[in-house]
């Protein structure tokens, strides 16, 4: 192959390499500019530091060099170079053919002629003229990006720490509270109060339990919990034992009431009697101590002393009678027991009968051991002997016994309250957990339905003008309904007219007219105050017979006479709940089961 | 004759140009057709001219025959034309001694240039009589083979409009034509020239330029033209690209073509390209030569599928698309 042709083709190859290197560098520059733009933006937003930016800049420059190198080192076939030059110089493939013929083993005259022809064409051929370096195809885009990069570098982004915080990746949201915060706070407050009480009563065991309970509530409130660990801690809580008053304590408390009645008959013992009547042992204790001191200090007048003596006599007589009656009963029981033991009854039946009698006997014996009554009787006996100082000491001892009883009662109440605290915690956690499961179930249902599932429609109650209207909407078995209420008189069912408004929202349901009315009043808009000017009121008075027990009535002004209530539901709830708890606490005669029903009701309506 | 290749090529080019110019004295325009027909003659192939009546197809062939001092015969193909009417038949002749014997009476096929006018009007039987003559350049009658004159060139014409009572040429016979040339309607200037030349008192005539020897020399020279490997590879890939399902097939090929060009197509492209290279005074075939001859060499060798036929796809358009998408240097 002639040198001319080879040289020209070689030059063309170098030219093509150079062009490819430029293309590669431009492509690298484009990529580097694009990524640099992002990096500078991140730097301006203070997401990356200066060192990272510099390192990236070096890498970007490296990308440009790498692109150029890759472009330059890519293989350029000789034929491709020759063809490119042939096409540009309009040589009708003379160079390419000559190169091919030059490498042919057997050259024909025609081939030789073709090579000579190509050599003539290549002689003086200026490769640069025909294979001009073109502007890279990505140059414009790369330049635009560089301009944008320059602008971004020069510009100052006014950004404050708040914005930065908003831009910065946020930590994962804390887990949803298991218990509504206000309920947790309320329960915690109750535990704190109980703990104070435990401290006062020096009940260390209960105090320890309450401390653990308080810590649990704190952890729940701060959401620093692991559910399983939490449940384990609750399960490990030692419940205060369900100790009850012993039989003698019960008997003593019962006798105190009778003692109080007897003491009320005398002016000097009225304070004590009233306090015992109210079962206010603290006051009773103070009154008894006062009496004891006055007796000891001889500060009682004769009249007062004789009144006190008489009152004590009345009180102890009752006790004495009761005790003698109980002793008689005890003797009878002993006889019965002895007799039963001799009888040939069936083995099991005999055993049960014996056990019953033994228990009753034991109960009576314990009831007979009454320290307080004994002290009162001692006081009376000593007063009769005019040993007022000793009598006063006996009264002091009776007061001390009363104090012990009072403390015992308080401890028992505290234990019961602590048990309630634990139960309440479990209940609230269970409901919180149930709520989360409900949310998950609802999400799952919506996702599974993919928008085609049946939504549970909560239909609002219809509002009518008169309380006697009947809704005509049937129940389709899918919708949750509430009975319609009259928006203007505060009760009743929607009228037929307004019931139709609800009909539009529930097509397809059987219209048997048995279901509650639905729909809204046509003149009312959401958020608009109820107009009461046309409302009809009807006062109803209830009659009852006197003497059949106390009847209390209360007028609730909570229902707004105009407009909507502006008191928050939570506040109302808390107020009412506290009132109810107080009432339950005071009224001792309410069975525990009934109390539980009331508590359950308030648990159900508590705000979420 | 000259000795050097350059001189030979120059001689070839001069002959070709002169022949073309001589034919152009009678035939107005149709330079591509004249060049195509001459290429066919020099390549040893046959040409199929397709065009509506009155465009000067017959005149072109007659003028060419006059200019080349070659034996010319013309057959007007009709439905009742028999094979014997084309190739000849044995006839009983009586010699001077009164002995009777069979003697082969040569048909019109025994000529250097055969004009098969309206070839598609003859029955397939008669059309196929030309098959052996076109490919083998000899005919066999009653177990006797007769060589045809050299050069032997068939130039067939067909009318694309009147399809009633015609017998379209089978693919096998179409493949035997080197080129299929489409005679277009002349331009306004050409029409002026045609009218002027043919309505004067003296019509232009063609003078003989050169004879059989020169034709054979030129044909031989043409086949000596070398083709570089990468250029030949382009021609091969071009043929491959017309075959649906082949690795190099274009999308349009797979969509509209049922069968692609045969290897004869590659031969036709290269021979046409060689002739073109010589005519342009070059010593090797270029890509442009291949592209210039591709349509004439391949348009009758590509068979469209039903979709292509239904959509009225022209094979010329398909070849253009294939040429556009085909890379010059194999990847």
C-alpha cells in the first residue's frame, strides 16, 4: 500500500479519535455538571460539608478526563476512518478500496490501478479540511448546566435554621400513644394522690406498688416503651392483697353506730354521736379524746359528768345486751355442734354441717372480743367509782382503738383503689391496643377493597320541626344509623318531610319504613347555629309521694338554648367523671357490681 | 486496444459515452434507461422495461441495435404465440437429390438483441421458452442444442396498466432479468424535443458506433473491475437486509416483504456497480455505485407480503429505506 494512502488514513483515524475524545469529555462534563449542581445545592442547604464538596469536585474533574480517555481509546477501524475521509472528500471509496487491495495477496492490474488512483487522490489531501472537528453534540447542554452551576455558586440562598430543619431528614415519628395523653395524665394524677395517702398511712407495701405504677405511667406518657416489656412489667406488678375487715372489726364498727346514737342523747356526747353517726371516725376520735382529757383534767361539770355517765351507760348497755345475746347464741351453737358430731349423718353432709357451725362459732367468738366496747365499759365502771383519771385513760384507749380502726379502714380503701388503678391501666392499654388494631383493620380493608369496598356509612340523625315525625327510610343492613332527633325541640324523630333528605343518601335499601329516620333539616347548614325562635316547649312535671324516700332533681343547663356548646367534651367528661367517682366513693351501700357498671359507662364514653 | 488499465478504462468510458450519445440522438431523455440497458448488455444480462405504451421502449431497443451493428429481432408476444415461434422448429426440407430431412428453422431468438415486446401477453409456456435461452444462452430442440449468438441480450417490455388477458411473469423468469427498468413519462422539455424530432421532414437516425467485438471486450473488461471486501460486504448485507427474519433485516423488511432478493440480485448489483465504476472512470466499485444500481437490480426480486400489497407499498421505497438504515461499515 502506498505511503500516501496509509498516512492519510492514519491521520483520519487520529482525527476521529480526537473527535471522540472531545465527545467523551463533553459527556463527562455534562454528567459532572449535573451532579455538581446537585452537590452545590446540597452544600448550600448545609446537607454536605465543604470537604465532601471539594472531594466531589475532584471526582467530577476526573469524570471529564475519564470521558476523554475512553473516547480516545475506543477502537477506530481503518476502514471506518478511510470511509469517513472518502465520504467527506468525495473520493468514491478510493482510499478504502486501495487499503483493501493493498493488503490483498494477489493484486490484479485493476487493483494496482485503483491503488495508484487512490495514491494520486491522497497526495496533498488535507485531512483537517474534510474531517473538521465538530462541536460535541452535548456541548450546549453541558454549557447550560455549567452556567446554572456558576449561578448557583454565586447566589446566596437565604435559608434559616427552621427551613434547614424542614429540609433535613426527619427522624421517624414516635410510636402513637397507647393511651390518650389526657387519660394517662388523669390516671397518673390519681396514682400520685394514692401514693400520698399511702405515705400518710405508712403503708410501704402499697406505696412500693404505686411507685412502680407511677413509673409505668410516666414511661407510657413519654412513649419510651416496648410493648412486650410493658406488659411484662404490668404482669409483674404485685397487687395489694384483697384483705377485708375482720369479724371483730366489723362488729366494732357496727357497734360504734349504736354507741353514737346513745351518745347523741347527751349534750356532752353529741359531737361524738354525730361523728359516729356519719361514720366520721377521725372526728369521733378527736371528740372522744377531748372528752377523755376533760374528764382527766376534771373540767367537766357535775351535770356534764352525769350526762356522760348516763350516755356511756346507754351505749354499753346496748353492747352488753348484744354481747349476752351473742354469748347465748354461742352456747347454742356449741351445743348444736356437739350434737351434730354425735348424729349419724351422711359423711359428706355431716362434714359440711360441722364446718358451717364451726365457722359461725368462730365468727361469734371473734365478735365477742371487742376492745373498744371493753374500754368504754371500763371507763363507765371507773366513772362510777369516781376514778375520773382512769376513766379518761380508758376513753383515750378507746380513741386509740378507734384510730387504729380508722387507719385499717383507710388502708383497705387504698388497697382497693390501687387495685382499681392497675385495672384501669390494663383497661386503657387494652383499648389503646384495640384502637390501633381497628385502625390497622380499617387500613387493610380500604387497601383490600381498592376503592371498591363498601364503606360503612355513618348516617347523621334527621332533624325535624316536630318530635312526632317518623323516618321512612328502611334499613339496608349496611349503614349505622342513629335515631333522628329534632333539631329545634331537642328530641323526637324527624318528620316525614325531613326524613326524605336522608333518603337520598341511601338508595337501594328496602323502604319498609321500620328503620330510623335520617337526613338533615333543609334550612340548616353545617356550622350554623340552631334557630330556636319557632321551637315548641312542653314542660313536664313528675309527681311522687312524699315519705317514700328522698328524691332529688337537677336541671341540666348544659344543652345550649341558643347556638352550639362551646365547652369541650373532654372538660365536660372529666368534670362529670370526677363527680360520679366522688359520689360512688361516698355512698357505701352501692354494690360493687353497680359501681363497675358506672365505671364501665364512663370508660365507654371517654373522649379519644 | 490499449495496454494499460487506465487506458482500457478510458476506452470503455469513451465507447459507452459515445454509444449513449448516439442512442440519445433518437431517444429523448431516458438517460437512466439508456445507461441501464447498456449496463445490462455489457454485463451479459437482460433487461425488463416496464412502462405504459408510447414511451419509446421499442424505439430505444431498435436504436441500440442499430448503433451496435448487432443482429436484432423482435417478437410481439401475444396469447397465441407458441414456443416454436420464439426458438424455432424442425421442418422437413428436400435436398437437391430429393432426399427429405428435418432441418432446424431458427426462430427470432437467434439474434444478438431480442426485443420481447409485451412479454406478459404470452402464455407461461411460451414465456418459459425464453428461460433456457436467457440463462444458458442456448436452445434445445428435438435433442439438439443450438448455441445462441454472442452477445445475446433480451430486452423485454411490459405494460403495467393493461392487466386483462396477461400472464404476469413468474418469479423464476423475473429473476433472470438483470435489471428491471421503469420507463417514466417524459418531462415537458423532453416532450417538446420528442415532438420536434418526430414531426420534422427528416427523422434522426442512428449510425453504428461499434460492433460485436467491442461489446465482448467491454464485457470482459467490466468483469475485471475489483471490489474491495468491505464494499462487497455492503452488497451482501444489502441482499441480506431484504430477507425478513434475517439478522440484518430492517423493521420495514419484516413488515412488508415476503421473500427477499436471490443471490442473483447480489450479482446484478455488483455487475451494475462495476459498469458504473468504469463509466465514471474509476478502477474499483464504490458504495455509491452499489446504491445507484440497487433499485434496478432488486426491485423485481423482492416479493411483497399481503400487507405490503394491500398497503400499496412500492419496492423502490422499501429499497430506499433499507439503504438508509444499512450501515456502510459492518458493526
